[in-house]
């Protein structure tokens, strides 16, 4: 199976220049750094101990930022390598200006590039986040005797069923994991069935908060900008969800003066497309990147910049989470919930079932299926008590996670 997998990737490499060029033109690839995906490093490996975190994109990256900040202060660790697969995540990590932590794009899972990558970086510990399962990389990490951790692991039923269709191959991959930390009970059950050796459920890291003083300052500036306005947020939207929310704005506008709807699309490269769609509804829009001096008569404020979602969530009283009307499984509601916002979502929330179950129990979230329901569910005041509950849960999960990782790091570094 490994051989077939590598043959497929080899054939794919033949057309990779075309794919890369297409992605660069679509602003989905860094034109200066795409070579990192072919294991050509753009940063130097420091001497001493290196721990490696790999995550797919922005959401997974943000969930481990508090952990990276913690190990920035560790004398035992000389360098922190963070890899990811998307352009957006590379832009977000730049904003933190870490000293020890550096970012590189994850290499293609082909034997040539994987070997080259591992020989160059020589990690002492590898930590993969959520759903990042890469067959050949896992095999070679094991060959190099590098402990492999699956942190905040997430397996959906759909993904689990796919792996179970190739049981023997799955076993050869998942048994390479030294220990997995599932983020929910469903994943824990699936990991057991898929031959993972050791499992320890601590909780979902996305409950933990990334405290960023610089973002707090930016948030205060935004509060001044939106002062006197009634604002609510549609966050991580996909497809036609922006129009769905704009229709709710039209209804709400009949009752409320000085109303502004803030839309934060999941993919900011769609901003102009969204802008044009909403203008057809005779609503006045503005792009965040234009840094408007005045918001007079503005209906829809579209956030078209990377890494500022958290800043806007700090001012949102009601936040609709996208990917839930469209069949995307929903997006993470915890970032907004931590700030005391009311959470609204559509029926498609399979990616965060356990989280929404808790939010519903705390009376923080509500399911909506139409613009009318959305309109009637929006409120313009925060609930600080519920926000504090979410933060407390996050602090406990983060402390337990760091304690677990400390033990693994100490054990590994004692060998060297």
C-alpha cells in the first residue's frame, strides 16, 4: 500500500509545477516560499534541542499558540519548528514575532522530500495537531526513532470509515503514534478502533485562550471605531452564507438604527466576490483593508485581512459561525464564546458536536435555519459570566496539556 501511495504521489509530482503556478496565481501559495514544500529549507536549523509542531491551517495553529509561547521561555528547547500547509497560516504566525519559533511549509509526503526534510531538521519530538495524518512522514519519523504525538486529535466518522476500508494500511500508520490526545469522546473511540497504542483524553485545546496584548490594543481602537453602532458578526462564512446574513441585516435594519454587520469570510480572497454579491442587495459595504475613516451609512463591514478574527470577536455581542448553513461541518465557536458573545449556528456542526453540546447546556448557543430566525436571535449585549466559564475550562485544559508535554520532553531530552 505504501508503494502504491508513493507511485501516486510520484505521478502527481509530474504535474506539480502547473498546480503550484495555478495556486500562486490564485494567491493560495507563497511565490517566494513554495519551494519549502519540496523540502528546500528557507531557515537554518539551530544547534541543540528542537521540537516540531505541525498543523494544517489557521484554526489548528491558533490552538497551539499558547503552547508555543510557553516553550519560547524554556531553556531546554533551542528551537521550535512550526509547519503548516496553507498560506493563511504562514501569514498569521508572522504576527506573533516569536524568537525561537520559526515557520516552514510542510513538505509533500513523498519519500524523497520527507527524507530530505527530516535529515535537515532532525527533530527531537514531533507533535502533529488534530487531523494531520501523513502516511510516509509517520513511517519515517518512526524509522528515525523520533517520538510522534497526535495532539488535540480529531477524527470524524466519515474520515474513520475511510481509514477502516484499508485496515492493514491504517494500522501501519496509527501504531506509529506514541500517544494521542483526542479532543472529544468520538475521536477517542475511533482511535481505539484504529489501533492507536496509547490514548489520553485531556480536552479540546481550542477552549484555551491566546492572550495577545497587541491584539487587545487593536480591539480598543476598533471599539472606538464602532462606538455608537449596533454591531453583530458573521464569522468564518462560506459560499452563500454572506448573502444569508446580509438578508438578516436587511430585516434587522428596519427596526434598529446605526446597525452594522461585520462579515469575516473563512477565505479572505473571496472578499471582492462577497462585496459584489451584497451590493446587489442595495447595501453599502466597506472593506477593512481600506481603513475607512468613517462608517456613516455603512451596512456591511467586510474583514479581508488575515489573523484579525480574534480582535473582532472581542467586540462582537452576537456571532454567527459559518460553515454551518453550507455543509462544511461548522467552524470553531469557542473563540467568540470566550468573550461572552451569543453564538448562532446552522444545522451542520459535525466538526464541533461536543463543543456545541456544552455551549447549548450553558445556554450560549442557538441553532438557526433561516434569515428570519437569525434576525430574531441577534442580541446586542455580552454575557461576561458565560465567557468566564469558557476561559476557565480552557485554562485547565492548557495546564494539563503542557504538563503532559513537559513529561514527554523531559523524558526525551534526558536521552540526548
